[in-house]
C-alpha cells in the first residue's frame, strides 16, 4: 500500500492541524498496537493521525471512526465524496485571502454557510489561516480563534486532500458523528478501540481546548472509564491516551489496565536539549 502511494499519490496525512493530534506519537502508538485485531474503532477522531497510519500500513483494514464535532465529521465525508467541488471552493478562499487576508479571514469566521462544500472549505480555510491552526469554539459553538501570522499559508494542499479522498474511498471506513459511548453497540470481541479524548487538565490553570460547545468533563472521563470496562468484558482490545494526571491513573489503577508513562515531545528538534518534553499516559488491557 505504501508503495502504491509512493507511485501515484502522496502519503495521506491529517488534513487539519488538531489540538492533541497524535502525529508525533505514531511510532510509540504503533509499537503498542496488538498484533492482530478485527475492526479498528476511533471514537475521538480529530485529525485522525492513527487512522491514516492504520490505513496505510494495514491494507483493507475495516475502520469505524467518529467524533462529536459535526463540521469535522462532515469534512471527512466531503473529502471522500466531493473532492473536486471542495478544491474549487478552497481555491476561491485562497484567491480572496491573498487580496486582503485580515478582512477576508474575519468575514469567513463570521459566516455561517449552509452547504456541505462551503461548511467544509470554511473549516479547512480557517484551520490553515488561524492562529496556531487551533480549533476552538465558544459555549455557543462559534469558532473564535484570531487570524494567524502566516506569509503564505498552504490553504488548498491539493495533493494531500486528493490522497485523503482516495484512501477514504478505497478503504472500508465507516464515518459517523456521535458521542464516544455509542462504540459499545458496535465493537465486538477481538476488535480494537483507540480512545484519544480531550485530555484531563494536569493543573487547575492548564489551558483547556474546546473542540465542541460541550466541554469534556470529569464526569465524561468517568463515563469513559466505565465504558472501557464494558468493552474489556466484551473481549475488545482497548488502548487509551491521556494526560499524566492523578485522576486518570486513579481511574485505571486496577486490573486489567496496564499504564505506560510515555515521553511526548511537543516539538521536533534535532537538538534534544531543545525539545520540550512532557509525559503522557498510554493505557491498555492487553
Ligand atoms: C484529542 S482530540 C483527538 C485527536 C486525534 N487523535 C488526532 O490525532 O488528531 C479529541 C477529539 O474528541 C472529540 N470529542 C470531544 N468530546 C467528545 C465526545 N463526547 N464524543 C466523541 N468525540 C468527542 C473532539 O471533537 C476532538 O476531535
């Protein structure tokens, strides 16, 4: 599969920069995957770093992916089903942005398009041009990140979008917008479920990112821990990422959970002394 991508298309990678994205942790996540499994479930999809790795490495892998952010989920289906119209719309954004980036950015941020294409191209455009490529909404669900400082942002990134569209079309991927708990209905014995929820803050003052108009609370973490136990009794393999926080290690302190503290570098730097290292938890039942 990798070779096929080398020849005709670029290797697909996340089409949005997403807070908590796992691209830099792929090698360690890969080492922690079970050798064999049935369907791959990813109920906190975000930018889907592990999903794309899965699709490239495991040809024909059946996947079931979901997220609560409806605009994000819509983007995956738009890229899969309507790539040409999407690229056309993004090119329009690019042209207008080049004329007057500031006023165009804020006019699009304020807009509320109804069509599938316009909604998706707005999300990708804002993600490419906003400060830090963050996705953050207020309590009313309104995107509220200011304009970023870029001289020449890659708004269209056509090769990657085509490649993502191609792999989603040719693979067995089921895409849904829903709360993570619904995974219990579908996952069966031998399936793998990877949970990468919004992280538990490590301190009261830690920054919290709102991916949807509903924050991920301590109660949600409790719901997730209970769900993990139910999936374990069903015979599913469960892998979970979270922050190195006491709340999380307390909730997963008993059998069957094995907790690994892993080093997560926030930025890639050839000089290891300049890396800003911190620890995260990787928890699994196998
Ligand atoms: C840490 S991000 C996932 C990052 C992803 N692994 C990546 O590589 O980009 C967490 C995701 O969970 C989603 N989310 C938040 N609450 C949710 C819920 N109750 N059910 C399902 N998804 C939820 C957010 O929209 C966000 O995309």
